[in-house]
């Protein structure tokens, strides 16, 4: 994920806006994957998994938005999609008609790993202590999400 903005100048409201944007982009990709699996491939199990992941992304995005509005109600919204080249959205390259539950989990797990990597890689460029703390928190949440998904992957 490449970010076309100077993270050193990020305010806490900007960081929360970015986090909300990332959640929304992921939510949209999961919706697309659910529709693809259901309507094109007829794989209802995979479609249901991706729909559930979309709902989780939406809930987390709402939580972050509420936090942003409660903490920084008067701060301008300076972050939008034009600032992002690529977001840690789930990759559709591994999608095929017979995608298994394991395959679905692996797609979601890869997205969570990419999100963690983004937040950790951004830390050296962040100067504001609150933004740094938020990025650490978000990276740690991605680790938790990874563990939850990995626990659902059947062994062999």
C-alpha cells in the first residue's frame, strides 16, 4: 500500500479518516467477492464468508468513524481516496468457482497481514504521538484479526 501523503504532517483526525477509508475499501472488496462467488460461481459458502467479512469491516469502520467524530468533531476531513494508490483490500486473484473455506480464510488472512504491514511500515514516518499510538493500535488489531482467522483454518 502506497500512501501519497506526508505522514509526518498527519493529525490524529487524519489517521482516523485514513483508517475509516481503509475499512470502507475492504468492505467494498468483500462485497464484490461475495457477489462474484454467489452470482458468477454459485459458491454460496464462499459468498457467505465474504459477506460476513464485509459486515465486520463495516462495523469496524463505524467504530472508527464514531471515535473520530467524538474526539475531533471540528477537524477538517483532509483524507480521501485520491491519496491512496493501493489499499490492503482482499486480493481476488485466488478466487475460483471451487474456492474452499480454507481458500476464503487465506484471502482474508493475507489482507489482514497486509494491513498490519502497512501500519507498522508507516510508524517511522509518523511524528505525532497520538497518530503513532493509533497506528500501533491498528497494527495490533490486525494481528488479533489474523489470529482469529488462522484459528479457523483447518490443519492440512
